[in-house]
C-alpha cells in the first residue's frame, strides 16, 4: 500500500506535534522531518513521541564536501542521526553525496576532485556510516538527485548501485520524481527497476510545485510503484502554489485519485493477461 506523507516544513504549526496533527487532518498518513539542524528536529520528535516517516538530510557538511572539516562534520552528524533513527522506530535518514556542486557545470561549481575521486570518497563515507547503522540499528536511504545538483548519484540506478555495495539491510535507495523527470526516460519503469531496493519516494511536480500543478504523468508514476509492489511512504518535497490549508488537502485528493487509477489499471491488465492465457 502506498502511503502519503508531507515534509514538516510545509505544514503550519508551532511544534512537530501540531504539524503532525495538521498533516493527518489534511489527509496525509505521516510526517517527514525537513529542516536544519535535523538533530534538533529529531530530538524533538523523540521527546514528544511524534511518529515520523523519514529524516531529510539537515546535517552539517556533505560526504564529498571540498572542505575536509565539513566531511568530518557530516559523518559525525549522520552517525548521531542514525542513533536517533532507532529511537524513531527506524525512520530512515535520507542522504546524498553533496548538494549544489557538480562536474556538469563550470569547473568552479565542482568539488576540486575528479568524478572517480568523488565517487570513491562517497563510497568510503557511506561505508563508515553504514557500519554505524549496522551497530545501532539505524537506517539510511540513498537519494538520486539531478545532474545540476551533483555528479555521482544522478539516476536511480546510481543510488541503487551504491546502496547494494553497502551490502546491508539498513541501507536502501529512493526515487524523487522531480529529479527523475529530468534524468529518467520512463519514471514508472525506473521505479520498477529498483526492485527490493526501493524504500522511499519524494513527490513534486515538474516545476517543483505540489503534484497536480505541472505536467508530470502521475498515472505512469504510480503505475510503476504499484507494479513494483512498493509498500511504503511517498512524501511531498516541493514548494506550494498557495496557502497550505488549501493546497495540501487538494494535493492529497489528487494523489489518491491517481493511485486508485494506477491500481485499477494494474488490476485490469492482470485480468487481461489471465484471459489471454486461458484463451
């Protein structure tokens, strides 16, 4: 069953408890933590027993930051967040190599290293935090983000590949349909290709507003998720086209309609296949 969540930064409220209640009132099934510093948000969720679906980065530094001290800060924060993950019922921490630096733009926009050097550093850091995840029982999901925001975790195949390299039940991959719209030929087919490694989904329309405001083929998105047998959260990570009180309930309604259509289409396809087999 595909369950819907929304990032905490999008929901009105003075506390995570209030935001969670508002999110459920809007029709969502859960709340994802989004903000900085993530450690403070996660500790608030633990303190107030607020269930969360995931933690979206929000740590210091990056795994392949140009500054070694920022890499060290990243690894330190990620390990703390993995410990908090266990206290949050296994809510995973979403990680990327870096945000906003890429070899696909002019040289000054990169990291100062080659792609191969960056990937080696990414794998090295991810192995380090995976060992900690295995020790404490925390969970990680590796995200693919588009070529203009990084160079080494771009397509979902990249995220799945490095997650598999970790050889850990605590490390999986995710897909973000905004990035996938840029990088994948067929979003639905890309989700199917992730197989058992798919553990989380981010939702935004083509221009990063809430689903239903752009030109994404949402039937294709959810058909791919249904056919893959995905049983997890799909969370809004987007900007809003209007006031949250109006926009978020409308988006939930839109998404549930598309999910129902995808489930119906998959059922009809299965019936047709069965009939053809009988004939």
